[in-house]
C-alpha cells in the first residue's frame, strides 16, 4: 500500500501558510517539475503530486477537512481532488501559454519614451531659457485618422477568429483536456483585417512626422539633468497613453566661470602691489560687471565672496554665491626703475624666512572642504 505524503510537506510550506504562500510554492515547484522542462524519470509523478496537494490546499473547504482528518477527511468529498475546480490558468500561463485573455494581450499599452539632448550656454543654464526643439516621432495618420484603411473603406471582421482576436485549440494533457488561447495570426489580435490599406501610412495608422516644441528650461539646471515633458513621446497602442519626452541638458564650458553646485567660481589674478596695498577692481559676474574690494595684505589663495551672485536653486530659495579665488602674480621681468623700487622695499622687509605650516594647496582644500 502506497503511503501518501503530507500535502504541506509536498509543497514545502507550514500548516499556517496563507493562500498566497501556497500559490507561490506551487508556482515554483510546478515550474521545476513540469515534464516539458524536467526530463527526470519521476518528474511527471512529482508534478501530479504537487498538483494534487495544491488542488486540496487551495480549496478552503477541502483544506479544512484535510487539516482536521488528514487524507481520510477527503474520502467523503469525492476521493481524489477535482482539478476542474481549481484555477491554474494564471500559473500555467508562465510555461503553457494558457489562460491569457484578449484584454491582456491587446489592451491599452503606453507608448515609448523619447530622449532629446539640448545644449545650453553657461548663462542660459543659470537663468533659464525657452528653447524650440524639433522632434521626430509617430503621429496619427492624417489620411485615415488612425484606422489604417484607405479613406472611404473600413476594416472588416476577421473570418479566422470571428472578431475575437484569438484562436482556441484543445490540448490533451495528463490533467485532461485544456484549452490553449493564442493570438489570431490573421489579424494579429485586432479582430479586424484591412482589405484596402491606407496609401499614406501603408495600413499602420500612424505616420512619421517632425514636430516643433517650445521647451521651458528652468533656472539652475546643470549637466545631465533631464526635464520630463509628459505625453510628448511615442503614441500609445490600442488607446493607451502616450510616452514621455525627456530633455537631457548639456551645458557648454564658460571662458571664465566654473560651477560648484550652486556657487560660481572665478580665478582672479592681481599684482603684488594690489595684494599688499589693497585695491578696488572690476570683475565679471553672470549679472554683468561689478566692483570687488581687495583687502590690504591679501594672500595667494584668498577666497572673496559675492553673496547672491551664484546659481539659483532649482526649487527656489535664493541663489548661491560667486567665489573669487585670488592669485598673486609675481613679475618675471622688471624695468630698472621697478628693480630699484623692489630693492628699496626688500631692504625694509629684512631677509628672514620662516617655514609655513600649510602650503597653498592645503589652504585651498581647507576653503573648499576636501
């Protein structure tokens, strides 16, 4: 006499398993032991055992009887489980192709996304701008209005599938007769065939067009930022929504400025006299020329800040700063008059030199955090 295994043991789940746990275990084991996939000699018997266990445990009434009386509790319920009462369609779909519906295969589908790259000047990225772009994408055919049929004609019902968009074939398995549903090869699931295709789009219902769009670029964008224009991508299928258009931003380098997050950096060279005595100089900013005061005794690497002269925050909240990095130029050639003046100055300064605790690059790292 053959001893039947415990159904929970067969599926590898505890007795407290939820319906979702049971279904997940059955999916995994059925995929593993299906005879079309697993060629082991005992695969078919194992697969039958798995199906039998799931047929019982997925039925609340049979599961309750089994939990209370074991296999004997099923004897009064017709003995072996009735597989026709169990919905395996969504599970067998994974490796049989059973159970799919026309709605699933031919339902609305979202259109594909498109990507367009736009190049901006440094100032355009800082302050924002509107740019006109030309995008090539599919549009509804202007001649047939998307039907695919030549104007004056209409699609007719598919004779192969009777307008259902699917054909059904019966397949014999060890579980009995099972119906396999496939997309109709004649109408490709549409349920209609076009006898006279539109000459403009060749029956596709769509045509390739180049359209112009004005894209608003917000202030403060930077390299590789993407701007999404909803619904401006490829058209959807079967009434589905359009895809999106993503604008990728590339910012051209500036002659003077560099960017660090929301701050703008400017390297400024001054002479020794300006560094020692101080000066007021005119410097460029993205807002135009402005005056900058150089304090007396300014050292190389000194960073002076112009508040609010940087890049606007994308989501509002003000602007960053412009940071001016001072470089003191030492002259390499002197006139005789300049040499005399430097020699007199040197005599008043003395010749003692002291080691410096930090070098120029160390000071820069301290200023910029790393």
